[in-house]
């Protein structure tokens, strides 16, 4: 039997907000605007570059300058990517434990491949990551389960033998639809008005170290 643990990237596996804070506030400075607080930016990181552009400049995608601004934000982000991002505390031990137990781990994210791959390389995670699925690889991103199903196929692993960890309702939706056990990461980038209890995740964790106990229970193993 092959088991695997899959993670969302931003706000679940890696604390990427510090890099986005740099990029968003640089874009605001370009437009003569005051910097936003770290927390204001952080809670929008999981919603992607469009949401961050809208936050930064208070414009909608219908604005004719929106796409230019979004690309500028991404350019700033690529310049500083990985400079301040770190694994959430507790993951280094967990990933090593999974590796030693021969349990594959990978990432299914709505973050485009260019940025995901660059980040993993900067953090020296690429070598041990068994599968990386980005929007570039699928026709529909999360909450559609396509990416998770593709990851299962690539890992040669039945979906019932996979745990998916995420910090957004869309992650849990995708995991449930794919037939995987789901873990909601309450330490992630959750918006203040969002209620994690309503996501219907199989488990909720407050820190990465809690995941090990769940892995051991679900897979009936000791890691």
C-alpha cells in the first residue's frame, strides 16, 4: 500500500506572506500610497495575485490598468521570492519523518509553476517533493479536484490513501471531492470572517506538529 500526504503551498506548508508584503507595498509606493499592515496583506495571500492587486490599489479586474498592475506585482514578487519565506515551524521535523517512513509528500497549489518551483528551490524543498501540481498542469484549479487526482495518479496512489492539508475552504472542497482525508490548517492565512469549522474537514490542526498524530492514525503506522 502506498500512502501520501499532499499540501497546499501558501499559508499551509510555507509562510510566504513576508515576500508578498514586500511586493504589495512596493506596488503601493509606486502609486504614492501608504504601506498596508502585514496582517491586512497576509490574510489575502491565499487568494492569489488578483486579490492582492485589488487590495494593493483598490481596483477591480475590470479596470483597464488591472492586468498591468498585477504583472508588476508578480515581477516584484519574483525578485524577492524566498527571501523571507520559511516553512511553518514544525514542518521540517514532519517532512523528515514522512521521508524516513517512506511516505511520499507533495504539493497541489493554485500558485503558478514559475513561482512555486522557484520558491521550492530557494527553500531547498524541491528534491524531496514527490509531486508538484500547479494551474499549469490542469484545466481547472481548486476547488476542482483535478489537480489532486492528477497528483494521486502520478504518485500511483489511491485517493483514499492520501491526506490533503490546506488553509482555505477551496482546499478542503477539492480534497473531499477527490476522496481524500482532509486537514484544515488553522494557522494559515484565514480571513477574519471565515469559519474553519464550516469547511467540513476531517481534521483541524493548530500547528504542523499535530499532523503527525493524524498521519499515524489514518495510515495505521508510526513515523
